[in-house]
C-alpha cells in the first residue's frame, strides 16, 4: 500500500528532512504569508493534515490558532512533540482521519497530498469535507503541473496536479473554491495553492 511506502521512505529520511525543512524560517516567505493570512479569522479547531515535523502547526499555534497536527510517519510525530511540546500531535493516515463529522473549522494540507495516487485523491478530499463544519476552510498546497504526472521527489515519488483538475476535485468533494495562488521560482518546481470552503 502506498501509505506503507511513504511511511518507510520518510522514516528513513526524517532527521534529514527536519534539518532541511523543519523550520518555518527556512521556507518561502510567501508561504508564510499565505498560510498566516488564510488562518486569520478562522473559527474552530484547525487540523494540520500531514504535518511532518510540525513547523506549520507550531506557526499557527503561535498565532493563537486552536490547532493540532497529524502525520503518517511516527518519527515526524515524535520529533514534532519534542520540538513543540505545547502543541498536540498524533499519528494518523489522511485516508482515515479519526475526528467526528463536522468537528473542524479548517484543514491545512500543505504539500501533504503530493504522494497520493491520483485515484485516491477524491476519497481523501471527501474525508476532509466530512470532518469540516459547513463553511469550514481548506487550504491545499501542491506542485502545479500536468495532472497526475509523476515527479522525481527527493524522498519518494510524488505527483503534479493541475489547478483545473484540483478545482474540479474540490467541487466534487463539496467545496467552493475561493482563490488560487501560483508561482514559479527559479530553480524550483511550479507551486500552487487553493483555498476553499465546505459548502
């Protein structure tokens, strides 16, 4: 199963990944602006779905957001708990979020869906919709490119998503798209993020 492949791959590289990308200060300033502005004014609990070593979860926590993080990789959750002891973290698959229906105010899925096979994306987005209150917010970050095309990711294979295809999937899952942000930085893969609300 792809979850097992991803879990093993990131477990083997967890320390290296955390050293390279585990600090918000090491990440793009525009990402900090995007996620911070998105979170401002959100009501209810926010789930950082696929939190990795917890840097974005802590970023939101420090802004006063009621937030917790979940990740498939136990080594990431252990690292996040050690680094950010005031923030709750748990091990969980995005395929099976153990939260009640309509219990979340928002879900952040920042580059946490990139390893999903394209056929699995609809069910994961439907799971987010199930967990969100009506009007609840979703922010998804991903590599922008030809729909479903595999890319040579440093840890384990990942996929591009076109903004058109992602918008269609969000609509099918019960979301209303609010806005799309994209950029192409020199030396980096094309980036996109999409903000939506649960209908």
